[in-house]
C-alpha cells in the first residue's frame, strides 16, 4: 500500500532576523526540512506575529528596534508560550544564561551551522510532542477559561477577573460537580499560609458571583454548601 505523503507542514516557524541574508538562509533551510517558515525583521513585528499561530520562534538577539531578549520577555509576559530559540551575536556567549532565565528554550551562537539549528528545533519539537499537554481551555456550561492567557468568558463575553478571583474560579471549575472545601480552596489560592479565616474568600466569592452570575443573589454557578465550601454544578 502506498501512503500519500502529507502536505501539512511539520510546524510553523517564525524567524525574527534583520540580516536579510541570514534570514533567507534560515528560512530556506527550514522549508527544505519540511517546516513552514515566515520571517520578520523587527521586534515590534515579531510581537505582532507571535500572537498569531506559530509553533516555534527563532529570535535573533540583535534587532534594529529592541533586543531579542526584550521580545522574549514581552512575549512571555503576555503568556505566549511557544518555544523560542535565541540566536546570539557573533562570539558572545554571555547572553546565554540571561536568555534561558528569561524563558528561552535554547540558544545558539553565531556562526552556527544550519544543520545545528534544524537539529535543535527537532529536539524541542520532540520534547513537546512527548510531554503531556496541559489543557489550554477549561469549559463548564457557559463558563470558559483560556488557561494560557488567564482570561475568563461567561456566556461568550469576556469578564475581567482579579488574579485571586481567577484562581478561585479555575479551582472550582477544575473540580466542577464536586464540593471544594473552604480550606482546599484557600490553600490552592493563597498557599499554605492562609490561616483559617475565610472572610477574604467569602468576599472574593461574592465579587465573582457579581461578575459571572445572571442574578448574584440566586447563583447557578457558584453554589454554597453551608459550613463546608462551594461547588459548580455540571448541569443547571
Ligand atoms: Ca540581527
């Protein structure tokens, strides 16, 4: 039996490099290796493109408008979690630690052999494909959390939650259909040192209800179990 060869690219890769010759060499190489490669020349463009669907980013450290490390930090602070490989300037190795600490997945010093870059990309892709992927969306009835970006939607509308409110809601949604006790909920949000005063929890629950319930006095999502905790019913 002859299997038709897939025409789907292995992955979409964004190449951020202002030296056009280098960018072209890298893109040709990636295309030949079966990847779909797009190149941009500045940090600002990179940040616009990273927010679209790229599986991996190859990021030169020296860009005309900002450092590649700045692009890396800003992308990570926006919760873009694609793997990123930093390309350093010629003969400088000192940025390596900084890059890795700032969330780069790998680091290559110029000059590098094109094969080396492809080998690093393959290694990163294998690591990702083999590790279990955490869920990126959590949906319970009309509540939806975009976990990567920490955004909540209620009946399709985005709602602005504080980090604490988000953490409480996420914990209740992960356990939807089961009661989460005051203690479990507090521990998951505030850690071990929460004490046993649940007043702050109650205040936050009350604010959450105002934001997500149609009538916050008659909640259908966050239900109180007196003296025990709260739960979100799977069905109304
Ligand atoms: Ca450059």
